[in-house]
C-alpha cells in the first residue's frame, strides 16, 4: 500500500486525542472522529484538524471509508464498534482492555483472523526506552537465565474520584484491565510471551464512589472530587471491580531452562513511600527498573554490585518524540502498525491474540477458586 492510510478514531478524550496524534506522527491521515457528545466531538475534531466529526459510528465508517480504526473508548464500549469495523475490512488499533470479557475478546480475535485484517493491542508501556533497553540486555545474557520477575506499584488514587467506567466491570474497569495488562506486556516482552499459569488474590477495597456530572477527560477527573464527601445530598455508585491485586504467574522463556516466576503486586488506593519498580532476576545478575511501568532509571547487578546503566542513544532515538510517556508508547506502536499494514518488515507487536489472552487471564483471576484451605490448629475454636 503506497498511499496515505486513512484513520477513523473512536473517542474524544485523552486516549482519542493521543491515538490521533500517534497515527499522524506515523504518517497516516486522521479523517474522522466519533464521540458521545456532539459539541465535544466537533470541538476536538476541529482543534485537531480532523474533517469528520460525529456520534454515529456506522455512519462514520461509511462516510470516512477508513483503512484503519483506532478505538480509544472504555473497554465495555469496544465490541460492537470493532465488529462493525472488521466487517468493513478495516485494520484495528485498540486500547486496553480489548473488551470487558474473554468471550467477546476472543470473538473479535477470531473475526479479525477470518476477515484477514491486522490488529494492534495497545498494552503499550512495553515500548518505553528503559524497557526496550532491559529487553536488549536480558536477551544479551546480562542476567544469565531469567528466573523471576517482580512488578510492584502503589498508586494512591483518591477514594473520592467520581464514579465512572473505571469502577464498573461491564465498562472495562478494574485495575487488572487497566494496570495488569501493561505490566504483563512488559514482562512477557522481556522474558517470553507464553504464559503457563496464573493465580491471584483480588480486592475491591473502594466499595463506592460519588456520582458527579461533567467528567469528560479521564486524566482530569481529580478536579471533580466533591469538596465534602460527607454531604448527605451526594449520590453514590457501587464499584464491582478490583482496586488491588496480587498475581503470580509462570512464564515460559526461550532464554531459560525453567519457567520464570513473576509476581505482580498492585495497590490502587494505598500511598507509596519508595519507588515503584520492575525487577528481572537471573542466574548471574538482575536488572532493576524504577517506576510502576519500569520507565525510570535502569540499574544492573552483575554479581558484584549495582550500577546505573544509561539508556543507549540508539534506543532513545528509535522511540518517537511525543508529549508524554503514554503518548510516546502509543506513537511507537502506531508506527509499527502502519509499517506492517504497508507491507514493511517489523518486529512482532501485541495484537488481538494478546488482547484476548490477557482478558481470559483476567476472567480466570476474577473467578478465583484456587485457594488451598489451611486446617485450623488442633483444639482451636
């Protein structure tokens, strides 16, 4: 394909605007944007110089005739629009989670396969320069055979954040769908993609959140926290998703003779004291990445002690320039996706295969039922 790719974006918030910019940076043309609120989609599309703005997805597919659709809405709103796009022969770039259930995610994977369209799944923090650096070091044998990984993060989210899609399973909410997906993609990109088994303990330690009107941009929701959470006039919505989790996984690695053990520990509502981190341990050393998605400073232990290893300029130069870390990762994945559609050779990237597999894992974790009961001590009441 030697012409400019035409892209239709679903979503007008932070993700929708970020996806549109990512595809523009990759050399594609944003031809349309669809959102829920007419005045909002018109304003955003006009500001971003996107010609078509509307609220009807089916009409936009017909009017814009896109080569690619980019899905930047909450996960519960993905299934129908993506099915329609696949039926129209469009390639699909979708933010995480792919959908709100494994069955619908696998339906989209299978439909895309049958239609022969390409897909990309934006669990995209695997593309920060530091993670790319860690992947190169581990592949080069810097830690010997990988043995275990730990991903630790504490977000300290405010309990008064307004009730919305992130509180509802049916809308694609929950920390597994919106945090674990990134962490799992980071780990598998470094040690290997085949996940052999999982076990987890999940908690909804929020319970409820205030219902507040006017939240459009997810990244600005803190500005809508009510001043008085004890106000008897407040309406409350009930959370039905996990806000904290501890997950253990076994991952097959082409770099190791035994499966790699991985711990994913995330607390959405508790404060952090020290740096969140991602650590890869091996038979001859370790790599420690600062930050909840490992996007900070890289430390290497070679068996004698820790030292900071700066990211090579070649890796930094390979990642597109963008406003922020999230936008940079979208841009990197969008560039790979566009090049693949054009028939260029690119490295493997996450597709609906991973999106469906991750959603199946999330469903299994939410179903629980894998605890082994410990007998009470003899004589205990």
